[in-house]
C-alpha cells in the first residue's frame, strides 16, 4: 500500500494584509503552524510545505520538524507553480496527496483522516469533503491525475482538474464540520481570532 502525502501551499505574498499572514497569531501560535500540525496529526507522510514570499522569516517562526520545506521562486506567478513544485519533489511511492491551504488554520485532522480513509476504500481519483456549507478544502488527489496537475498555470490550484473530473469526485459527508475559513483580510483575521477564542473556551 502506497503512502498518502500532504502538501501545504503557503507561498503567497499576503498582499491584502501587508505582512505574512502565515505568521499571524491565532490561539497562541502562527496560522500556518495550525495547518502543519493538523497535517502531522492526521499522519500524512511525507509532508511537504511550499514557501515563497518571506520564506526565510516564516521558517524562523514555524516548527517544520518532520516536514520537507520547498522554496518556490516562481510563487508570484500563482498557486499553480507551488503545486508543480511539490509534485516535482514527491517520492514515487506516494499514491495520493492531500493538498492543504496554508491560510486555512481551522482545518481539522479528523477531516484529513476521513479523506484518506475514503480513498483507501474507494480508490477514487479525487476525494473532497462536503461540509455543512458545501464542498471545500482540503482535497485528496491520486497519482493518476498528477500529470494534469503538472499542466496547471496561473493563480489556480487543483480546481480545473477537479472540475474536469467532476463525475469522478468522491464526496465525503462531513456536514458536522464547518468549511475552514480563509485568512485573506484583516476582517478574516478578526473572525478567526474569535473562532479560536471560542474553541479555547470549549475545551
């Protein structure tokens, strides 16, 4: 049985925030750290973290033990370049990858594990969660579709490939979870700070 790897896409320039959103503090640690920790807790191996803008600064504040950090010099050309960078460094025994966005710090390890379990059972080429709000990230994509991911261009992730193979997507019903929110603006940050505060109170 091949390995299920993880790729954390975290190379963006955070233009709307004016500083690296990967390092904004949430629940006592940087936003990106939450994503990496969730991927580790879910058992994804190998785990690749793709950095670009402010990579040196980010690495000084993030615990990447057990991860392979990749630097994408072409990050300004869009997310597709980070996807291709990751695929170029995946071992051959990886049969599928869970792609995670570095600006979705509320991603849950249990969601990642549910995607992996569904892939093991169905062998579907694409496995995607269906939350209370509908489809979302992260998404698992099998090796058979890696060549199509390699052809991506511009500021897009796997969405064009997912749309092209829409009838082959296996949806995992996770309606008891909320779709992880993006961190793009200061308003997003404030909402996430409140979410982490509530999470802390619930424990």
